[in-house]
């Protein structure tokens, strides 16, 4: 294999693919990126056996086609450190890959391409096109609520639900829930639900840009595949039954609060400084047009703060994990947030005042 390529053309896909490759691997070849040079196209592939990302660069000047795997992060670090002035020449000589650019020369170890695992192809059961911007919005609005290493493995990912008129993304860790939806005619003959693992969600979100250009999603029985520009992303799916999210969403709360999102966020963050570092609890006291926030910790330290809100109704005292509330306020992008409450033992429903495309549920805590 011998080819010449510009630094920028190689570095851009390499950085994306290196993000998929795990630092510590049981199989050495999984730390590598697969390079395949053929015709005028260089194809780069990285995988961790759960997620695979393929990037294609063209046109590339290829003197000699070939396939080989090399350490992904080392190759990315070298390309990042090189200057833009000189093109990069890659040449496979024996079992070493030689990289030359200007006066720089690097020799990298390789492993045979035949050792590199392929994500098996499977028949697709449904194909969907939607704007990158909208899929990115749904993932960004919900991904933070996914569980991490929960024994209920189906919570360590995000539910993607498609029916005739909607696409929904739902995530929950059992203490909070985030849901976002997009109204669109999907052509889906019957509702489909798949659970995309955490790593897959985060890597797919990184690929998406804030543009109307479509992304193609192909849903199979065991995999989700997305085509975004010159990238093909594939993720295994989590088997299991996702909780019925409709049962979690509180209905009929009679206490509706309107608050300035930025002011509420800064108030909570200030009070949270002196909350218990493990449970992060804050107490909210709601009264006519005012919300007070209290926090304390085992060192007998206390925080007290308040802000003006729009509220007329009975007083209410309720506790929450301050981090969960701030996470929601971070992803809402409207000025006013609407909080619907019922009683000290019922979950809070949070949403933007004028945007019903996403909603959030946070369970209360006893303090």
C-alpha cells in the first residue's frame, strides 16, 4: 500500500474514528484503525465491537492499493502534530507503515487487516431519513439522562421509537426521564422501538451537524446504521424491554411555576455548592411569586437563596437532587421554563414554556 494525502483530509476522519476506539482493549487489533486504499478512495474504520465508524476520503492519490491496521491514537497524534504545508505519504513496507511528511519520518507497527472484526451485515427492517439538525436536537436533549453501568442494562442507552407520525428519543436512569420528539411522516407501518447503547448515542451525536442535510437511519433487528455524509456509523442494539415512559410522566399537576431559566439555574448552582456532596439535595419552598432554595451539609453549613417566579397557589415544600435540575436547565434553550408540581411526593414536570418538543421528569427526594 502506498498513497499520498493532505494532512487535513486524513486528520478529520481520523479524529472521529479514534473517538470510537477504546484506549484499553482485550484484543490489540481493536486499538487500531483499519486503512483500506483502493481506486481513488481511502477508507478508515474503527470499532470497539459495539460501535463501528467508517469514514471515506476521496479523491486520494493511490500508487498501490492495500489494507492494513495501525494504532489509531498514535496515527492521529502524529497527524495532529504535523504542519499543514507538506502532504503525507503512507507506505507499507513489510510489517511496518512508514509515514513521511516534509522532513518528518515515522515508522508504525501494524497488524494484518484480516484480524480486524467486521460488524456483520443483516437485513434492514426499516429505513428513515430525517434532518441532521433534528436528530442532533433529540439526542442532545435526552442523552444526559441515560444511566451509566446500571445493572438494569436496558437503561444504559437511549430508546429510539418510530411510529407513523413521530420519532421519539427517551432516556432515563430511574431517577429522571428526558423525552424529545419530532413530528414527521415516517412511513413506518408499525411502531418500532430500539435501544441504542450509551457509547453509540454519544458517537452518533458527535457526527451530526446543525444542518438540514438528511441523515439516513437503517434499523435492523440487532443494529442501527446511520449514514452521515462520508461516514457510516453502526451500533449494536441493547436487547431488553424499555420501561413504559408514559406511566412515568406525571399528569394533572395543579401547581404551575414559570421561571427565568438562566436565573433559576444560577440560583440552584449557588445553593448546590453547600449541598451534601453525595446526595446533592436542595429544598425548594414555593410561595406566591417566589421560590426559595435551601441547602445544607453534614458540616452544618447552609445556603439560602431566592428568585422571583410567576406562581399563584398554595405553598409547597419539596426536595430534589440539584444536579438533576441543572442538567435539564442546561439543555432547555428558551428563556422561560415551566415547572408543573402536585405535592411533595410527586415528580416534577419541566419543559420550555413555548416548545413542547421535549419534556423532563425529575423525581423528588426526602430531605
